[in-house]
C-alpha cells in the first residue's frame, strides 16, 4: 500500500496497519502482526522516504478531544494521537483555550507533535504538554510525564532509537483560560496592524503568514521546514555578525544564539534553485519541495548540496528536521 507522505513521493509499504483504539493496537500486538522492521507514522509530514519500506507501517487513527479537569484558569485536555494537529488548534481557539494558536497550520497529527516537539512563532508544544500516554511493542502501557520526555529543540526521548518500540496513543495538554498571547516573533505584530487581538484573529494571522511562505503540500510536495535553525555559542555568532551585520538572530540565553537557517541558505543563493525535480522553495529557503516526480534520493541530494554550501560559507553545519527513512 502507498505510504501517505506530504512530499508526494511514490513509495509503498510491504504491510500497512491502522488502529482506532488502544484495544485494537493491543490486538495487533497480541496477534504478532507488528513484525520487524516496523515504523509508526503520523500524517507523514516530517518524513522523507528514500525508497519503498520493506516492513510494517503502523498508523494511529485514535481520535477524541476530552476535557479531563478544568478550573477558572486552566483546562487539561486528553487528545487522541490520530487527531489532525490543526483540527485540535482550531478546537482550542473555538473554546477560548490559549496556547496552541501560534502553532496553527502545522501539518501532521497530535501524536507526532509530542514526538517531534513541534514549534513555531515563539511557541513549542513541550510547553503545553502535561503527559504522553504510550503502549510498547510488548503491549505494556506507560504514561510519560512531561519532565520525563527529554524535550529540547525539535527533539524528545521518543526520537531515540530504543524508543522506536513505543507508540504514542494519547497526548495530554495543559492550556490556559486566561488571555495570553505570544506576539514578539517574526512579523506577527506587524501583521496584526494594531487591531484588537483575540484568539481567532491571531490564528488567522498565523495562517496567513504561513501560507505566504510555505507551499500547500497538496499542490507542491514538501515537509514544511526541512532544516533546524542552528544554535551556536555566542562567540561564534559574534564573529559571524562582524562579517554579516544584518544577520537575524534570536538570543536563547547568555551563551547561546539561534540563527535562522533559511537566511543562510538564501545568502548561499539557493532560494528558488533546483537540482532536477527537487528544489528550494522560492519564497522560503528553509523548505525543500518536490516539483513533480522527485524521488527521496533527489531530495537527499539537494539537502546535501545545500548543507555543503552553508558549511563552506558560514562554517556552520545545519541539520535536517525531517527524518530520513
């Protein structure tokens, strides 16, 4: 069966299994149907398949958004791993829950959000998660509290090789009912144009910004931001800043500075350029796209060429955010 993926690559799995409840997952495990090699995927939005997968692809269709507890200030919500992430964001905004709105329009599903620690416009999902429910390949259930998840920039304990046998079934979020916005990132304040801010307005602005920069995967295959923004020591940043005074940056703390990878890729002349059917998007250099008929190998070759250019010009190695399979 063809493997769903937002790059639009024509790849197939030897076996494709889906389940819509923890009980169905346990039945698949007990029946021995999840044989090695296997891979659990979400919406295929952060994966680059370099060829057909000669094993079992597993996909959750567990749905549901359930309020577990709430008071005047906070609400705790339990969400099925198979819920589309942006559907969950829309649900939060509709119910007046603050926290997810800056993560509007990020592709993928809720389970994968907790694995990848998705983030955008000054917000990371780790700051909203309270716990992650899982089942492993032996059928053993475990709940990971957020401080056990090993979250860092686009990373978590769930991305470790030994955690491949652990499947996320539900993610529990702690959201605010008190008005609170994150606006000082990118062009958000400019886009708001001094109009009154509310959740629905901010969500519309975030969607408009993303749509102006990021191509629709249904039209042009892509996985969103392909590379992570590198974090460098202050000394490295200051040396680069002398050469490139206009270089944008974000201070993480006294010692670490984040530099936008897209800016460096653009300065290397890659924006809008292609290698065969794979290309760097002409509006956002952080995005690699399938212009039609590209293979995983084509995307890898472009990625390698872009990384080499950035390394040669800036002395910084940028790393893919997308997982190569």
